[in-house]
């Protein structure tokens, strides 16, 4: 494993530099330190140094013998414009790392998870596509392909959101933190149903108490979208699902709602009774998520369902009248190659979903694949532009257009997640949560409420505890947190 020393002479923009190094050297271990604290013990393959001076920034890379491999300095007006200072720093670091590694990154020096926010903002300022492309290429070194993708999606998002009132509207997220099993790559705060089944009804009691508070405190705002996610919401049995949806439709003005999603998610949790319970309510969109249509991979990653089960449950949902079904896929799963991706896309095309979300595998710190990395060290994980292009090709052939995009830390191949949808079937909530343009009030364990203040171009958060037992026990505290935050909307 590659060990890298990263030294700063002051505490600023550390995360941005750290993320860029990780993008160039995904498997490396980085030891960050500050001159004032003294050098750490150990031997390193590279010694990276950031020096902030009064009127310039310098970045250098030395090898294990402390011989300088590359070095750059650029003038900056450090305190005058921090945003531009950060951009100057990241461009300099990117160029230096590119020189030493011999690599270029598809997204250039962009390390954030929302690259489409850049073209979206410029479109709203009246900029043309050509101007935006030039800016992204020169400022962030994004590749022509990723620049075009970001601008295309930003234009589509802008059109889809044209009826949404950012200032006087909001969206509602409802979290169901239970799953039948925990996937190898997952880091969400999910609770295995077999161990937590006795807590589902008490959890719904607390959740409904929180929903009642939200309905009373947001009654002067327009509710645009509702999204029930997880975890796996269909771990609720039919009676529990009906109880939840009955309360949601009683508490909130459904005539306002443009979109209502329930993640059916794992096929092994879907049955006819639960789907019929959902169909009793004005739910407009569901998801059935195989992640892959390769049975060997499903077994490896801990998905307790079969490929045939995916097809069976999808067709069951169609027969029951669901006319907007999404399917989530992951590229870069362990041991999969382009032939596996092609096989998955062929089988998905036969089902003809209304939208497909293609994720690039991101291995988070809390995932078993990372925690027990010695155990899984021999697993081959690959994600290539060829794989990404193949999924885009199949999406086009299925009549699906890219409509939202986001990135994650530690993504295989340093690529992106893209949502494709048939015309009129794009998920509005997905765009809103990525662009952070509207207040999203979230309830349930492990959720985060984000209140936006468009006039001030800022947002504030209120988080709920992740543990189900703690959430139930401390529900009044969770509501108090929301009350303090939502009072600022008045």
C-alpha cells in the first residue's frame, strides 16, 4: 500500500488537497500533519507539502529520498477571495499530481459530490452552454465528456424544476432504517430486520409523532414531493405499510404533491400484499433495485435474492398498475467485468423500467468491504469508462435520458452516479436533494433535515440520531431540534 505524507504550514483547505490525492492514488494511506506539530514517524513513498505564504501558495512532491519530483507556486490574494484561492490551489495540486502520476481525472480537480451545481448556477445567471463549458474546462480541468454530461443534465434539471417554488415549497423524506441483510459495500445506518423486528411498531409510533409535528409546522408551505427511503421501506409488512401511508395521506395535503416515491428496493422484501397496500395510496413512483443481474455477485455482496426474483417482482408490480418503476444498478461490484455489466443491462432492457440509476461503487469507511479489507483483499474491483459508456448506451436505446448526477467519496474509477429516465418519469426529489435548492424536511432515524435560505445562498441542518432505539427514546429531542431550525423559516 502506498503511504503518503501530507504537510501543511497552516490549517486551510486540507480536505480538498486530501481528496485530490486520494483521487489520483485511490488505495493510498495519507498521513496529514502540520509543521507546528512536527513530522510523524514512518517512511513514505511521497512527501507532499503545501505552503501558504502572504501572496502565494506552493505545492511540492518529493520521493522517499526527499528528492523533489515536482513543484509549483502561484500568486493569490489569499484573504480577499477564498473561493478563488481554493480554485488556484486545487488547479496547482491537480497539475502537479498529474505530472507525477501521468494520469488525468475525468472530473478534473472537482472533489465535491454535486458537480452539476456549477452549470446550473451559471444557467440561472443567463450563461450559454458554450460559456459554461469553457469555464469548467479552464477552471476545473473537467474532460470534454464530463463537461458535456454535466451541462446536459443541468439543462434538463432546470426544465424539470421549473414548476417548483424553492422559497415557499418543501419536500418530505421519511426514513425506514431496516433491511433484510447488510450488503458488503453498505455504510448506511440500517438495522437487520431479524434482530430489530420487535422495534418496528415502536419505531412507527415515534415516526408518526415526528410526522404530526412536521405537518403542523409546515402547513403554510407547499409540499412538492414525498420520498420514503431507507434502509428498505418494504421491510414493513402490509399492515405496517398501510398504517404509515394512511397517516401520511391524512396529515399532508396530497393535492399539492407532484411526486410520491416509495423505495421497494430489495426484491426479497417485496410481496403482493405490500404492493397492494402501496397501490391504495397516491404513490406515483417505486423502485425495485437489483444492483446487478449476476447471481454470483448477488451472493458475494450479501443480497439475499435471486435474479429471477427481481424479474418476478418487477412484473408483479407492473401487473398491479405501477407505471413509474426505477431500478438501481452498481458498476464496479467485486469480480464484475464489462461482460457482467453487459449481461445486467441486457436483462434490465427486457424489463423496460421507466428509470435506471447507475451508481459507481463507493466503498465507505463503515462498509464491511473496508472494515474487513484484509478478508476481501483479493477481490477484483474495476470500473472503467468503457463500462460507464456501455450503461449510457443501453439507457439511450431504452429511451432513457440522463436527468441527475452526483458523485461520492472513494468511487471506483473516480466516476459518477447518473440517473436516466423516460420523458416525464424523472424523479424530482432526486434533483432537489442533489441541487440543494429546496428545504427537505426529513424524519426517522439517521435522517438529516436541510433548510435552505435561497436569498442568502445558504442552508442549515438538523440531524436525527442513527440508532433506532435511541431515536425512539429521544424522539422529543429530535422534534425540538427541528422546531429550532424550522422556526428560522418564519
